[in-house]
């Protein structure tokens, strides 16, 4: 075989091999990692706070007004997250999200409208109170209370805190929260910083100290137990976003 022909075949094979290697190493672009969805029942605090630790009891009356009832003296377990940040998604009431962001409770959002809300939290930590620490304190506390008719009572079991949070809003969510102009106006007055990324609108909020941003309550409900005259209470998981207006403490 002619030497020139042999060299040509070798060059072609090398090029083809290189092409195969390039295709295999390049691969298919991976989709962005989806955030975890927090279990049903997780709620935003009314605003980022250092208060209302696990063990806090609050009630919501028939008019959706919320009152802090007591802070139980319970042992709280706490642990910092090993990762630098955590990206989460929660099924939240958009009216509550508006208030948490400082947009006010009067934003035109249906009180019962909820959807998935994505955020990333840095410097995060988790606090919780265990059954064995809560029950010996809660049961005697209940016996001393005159629980108000028409109110529903809750105990905060867990909380998530952090020192920086970035909210990731879709275009539709921005419109529900009052529009881009409304968000920018509020950002100018506080520590919110806005930017856009593709089809998302980003809001970053930083704190001087770690602040609680999410809480997981359980509801204090009467239990049926035979024909006993005394009402027996127990804790039940909360499965839906709660809606309230803060009124202070009892």
C-alpha cells in the first residue's frame, strides 16, 4: 500500500478517536440540583427573629390573630449544618411570605393561596426539643391553663436559623408579591439586595447575627379518652401553611 495512503488512514483514525473521546468526556449537561422540599408543616416566622425558640407556645384565634402564650423551660438541642449552605423549598402561604419579606400584610395575595417557595440559607443551624424533654414540662403546664375557647394552640418543636438567606422568586411570584417595583422600594429601606438570574428574581438578606427563619409547630388538640370528665390533650402534626396576624403576648 502507498505510504501516503497509509499516513492518511492513520490521521483519519486519530481524528475519529479524538472525536469519540471528546463526545464521551463532554457528556450531557446535568440539570441543576433540585432543592429538598421541607416536610409539610414548616412555616416562616412573621419576620427573621432571635425570639420564639422551640418550646414557645402560641395561639391563633378565630380572627387569625396570633398571640404568644408562654415559653416553656425545656432543654433545646442545637446543631450547626456541616455544609456552607442549604437550598430548600417549602409549601408556603404567599401572604405570609410577603410579610416575612417586609412587604406588609396588605399585599394582594389570596389568604389561602400557597405554593412552593425556594430559598437558600447560609450559616444554617437547626434547633429542636425532644419528646422526653417536652412532655414532662408540657403536661403540668396544660393542667394549669384555662385554654381560650375559639383559639387553636401550637408548640414550636423545631426551628431553622441562618445568617444569610437568598429567596428565589419566579416571575409569577414577584407579581403576586406586589411586583418588581414594590420589592425594590422595600429593598431600598432595609437589608434586602435584589438581582436577576435568568427567569428568577433573587432577593438576598443578611443578618448581623444568626436569625430564626423557619419553625415547625405541632398543634395542641383535645383527645377522646373514654368517658373521663377531664379533657386530655395531645400534640398533633401540622400539615398545612398557617395564616395569622401578630398581636403580641397574652
